[in-house]
C-alpha cells in the first residue's frame, strides 16, 4: 500500500462522513422524485450484495476455517451465523424504533423515537460505521478502483440510511446523530491504520457487518410497490454490476 493510496482512503472516509452530515439536509436530493433515486440506490446495493458481499462471505469462510485463533476457529463452518446475527440485530433495532415512534405518537403526539431509543440506535449505527471505516482502510490494499467502487456503493447506502434515520429521530438526528455517524467513519479508518488484525479476524468482522448491510438494504432501499421505479432499480443494478465485473 503506497502513500497515495492511503491518502485516497482517508479522503474517501472524509467524503463518506460528509454524506452523513449533509444527506438529510440536501435540498437537491429532495427535488428528485424519491422513487427514482431510492430505486437506483437499491439496485446498486443489491448488485453489491450479490457480486461483492456474498463472494466475500465465501472467502471469509475459508479464512475462518484455517484460523489459529481459538475463538475464531471455533466458528468453523458457521461464519454465516455471524451474518445472520448482524441482520437480526439491525432488524431488532428497526422494530424498536418503529415501536418507540408509535408509542411516542400515542402518548405525546410526537412522531419521533424516545431519547433512549435514539441513543441505542445511533450508537449501533456508529459501531456499524466504524467497522465500515475499518474495512475501507482494508480495501486500500486492493487498489484505487476497489476503493472508489466501495465508496460509490456506501455513499448511496448512507444517503438512503440517513433519510430513514432522520425520519425516525427528527431533530435529535439533525442536532447530534449525523455528526456522530460521520465521526465514526473516520475513527474506524484511523483504528484500521493502527491495528494489525489477522485475515480471519477481519473476515469474521466483515461477516457480522455484512448481515447488517443486507438488512439495511432490504429495509430502506427496496421501496414499497407504490414508491418504487422498476426501470431505475434495474438500471442501478445493471450499471453497477457491469462496473464490478469489468473493473
């Protein structure tokens, strides 16, 4: 890994942080019909899952099977359990946020989550972002093109996630949440620079966060029928798939 590639990785981490800072407050995004850009983001993310995440999980399984780390090696053929755990955790968080909003609306007439739920939700996504920042640093070893492709997919992913988080938490997200998530990306990248984990440990971490990515994509980026645009979804999936296969 050379200095230039490392600088690019840092710059991309900063840019991902800026996506969090400005996504929920960017007016041009709101001027574009939501069914268009959410569908494009969904297509890109689904392509990313099937052509990058799932192959990575297969490779992660091989890494774990040959690990000499007792706790990691214990997982043996069960790396996909980590992905399932990640998916279940974020599904539970989403259900908790929806239930909290409903309760707050009935009892206080406020369509946002309880402060305790807000902090739990944001803390979980901060950890999620920190791991993605760590994995962005790890992607630097695969070169500039790999970093840019990952950045593009994560930018769209964060853009849609931020709209969903702002919908749940309203002013609390605008005041505090978006800044925490932006800082978490940078902190994850910095920790990645200073830590030297084994391939198996990185594979296990990647498997856990992959489940969260899959759930968040299915939750936020595959819109309901009346809000979707199939043509845009297919366009996003085909174009990003072509990039992954050609580059």
